[in-house]
C-alpha cells in the first residue's frame, strides 16, 4: 500500500454510461485491447440495466432453448419448479443429457453469453429463467 500521494483520486461518478463503454464496438466483432496495469486497480461488475423473466415447460422427448446467445447478458438464473432437467449450451448437449440439474429450491446461476438449452429428465419440467442484461 502506498502513501496517500501515490493513490489516484476516484471521480465522484465512477459509473460509465453504456454509450461510453460501447463507443467503438462493432456488432459481432471482439478484439483484445492491450492494457498495462500500474499499481492497484479497483474493479467492479457493470450494473445490469435490463432483465426479463420467462417460464417454460419442457418434456423428456424434446429439448427447448431457454435463451439465445446474447453478448449483453450479465447473468441467467434458472430454477425448476417441477421436475429435474438436463442443461446444455447446445441442443445436442441437452439431448445427450450432458448437464444434470435436480429439482431444487436453490437456483442455478450462469454467467455465460451462450445459448441455454434444457430437456426434462423423466416427467415434464417447469423451468423459470431470469436474465439480466447490461443493455436492452
């Protein structure tokens, strides 16, 4: 830790607007930005500014896409109210039963931008998904 003179002041409004953050973003193109860190750096997640909730009933015979690929998604919370389910980031993953999720009261939090697919295990599953996005 340095002296107070070594520390840079943090401006009063440290929350950038989305237009500032996305000023040079091109649709579908991601590229690295070189960064050189000098000293301690304070980080914080971007605030979620938009969200949606959706209920889906899925069967054991057909996978259902809960969410499409979304580069602005901050997080998705998934909970099954009735029945266990398989979860995957592709339809073939859900069809093959790659990720098993039992019916629980604890929601599953995903911090991914990929598609999210589900398929019920034995009986129809009633699944709720809540998505939070940085922009709409």
